[in-house]
């Protein structure tokens, strides 16, 4: 279903180590999810009300609580980092990891391992902090890698606008259609922006974090790489119907 290896790993001469940081981030998110009370696979958290209480405490401890972050509580200042490795359920985790797997490899090859790691963590922090600033009074916990992955998508749009993305559309019986990456990603960003305008600070998808992350990622790539060479060979990627 997903075919990026040939183009991503050979996009730049002299780069042969593969997307180690992308793989590492995916492995870390999956491992931490499996051992957490959210996965349902760790019997030490009990069952019923016990596991529900453990999940609530887990999100509160490692997720972003906008009101606490905006107050400058010392314990909350690092939560935009820790929240990037916390997910609210299996679908949340798998959807985010799919997008990171598809788009992260090529972005990492362009930025380098260390640069990509710093980019991912930095833009993820900014995306979650931006959402918190817009909902400064909210006590709802915010978790997930969506903000950082949205930044990867924004950077990908600038770095590889002519790469071809195969998208599967459920309303067309999952008929695979190929589009330029710029068309798919601009369409995705527009959906996030419209959803963010309609969303509140309550439970649900933090669309505003997606918008902030995507914008910051695109601007970073524009500032950092606008004077450099872009990849000449179109790249292939496949995107499912999940959203980060």
C-alpha cells in the first residue's frame, strides 16, 4: 500500500542510512502506547473503573492542560514534549503513525537526522503551545503527535511539491487516484483550517494544533531551504484516509 522507499532513500546522493529518526519516533510512540493504560494490554492497571482512573491520570500527567501551561506551572512546561508521545486510542495512534511513516522519511532525508529530530520536537511543541494559547482557560487534556506530524506535512509541501501522492477515497469505493502532493496537502490543510474555525476547546480533535503545526513546518522549510536545490525526481507516496 505504501511505497516511498525507492525514492526517499535514493533522493540524495551520499545519504544511505535510511530514516532512522522516523523509525525511532514510530517505535517510541508504539511502545509507550502499548505499556500505557490506554492500550488495554497492560494488566497492571486493572479493569473497569480502575483502568479508567489510570487513563485519566495518565493523560493528566503527560498531556498538555492549556490552563496550566498558560499559567506557567513548572510541571506543565515540558508537557508539549511529552504529549507528542501520548495517544488517546488505537485509531489515534495508527492514523498518526501512518502519516509519519509516509511523509517523515523523505523530510528526514532532506533535513538530516539531527535536524529532523529537532524540527519534529520543536514544531510539535509550538503546535501544542499554540493551541493552548488559543484556549488558555481550558482544562481539557491535549495529547498526540498530530501537531508535529502536521509540521512534517507542511515541510513536505515545500520540499517535494511535485511528488505524486496516491489517495484512497472511501466515497469512491476506495478507488486509488494520483495527485501532486501540493494538491493533496493544500486540500488537507484547508479541511483542517475550516474544522478549526468550527471547533471549540472541548473534547475532540485539536484541529488548530494541525493548522499551527502545518504553517510552522512550511515556514521553517521555506526559510531553511528556499535557496537550496530541491529533488528533481518525482517521489511516490501513498496516503490512506486517516488524518493526523
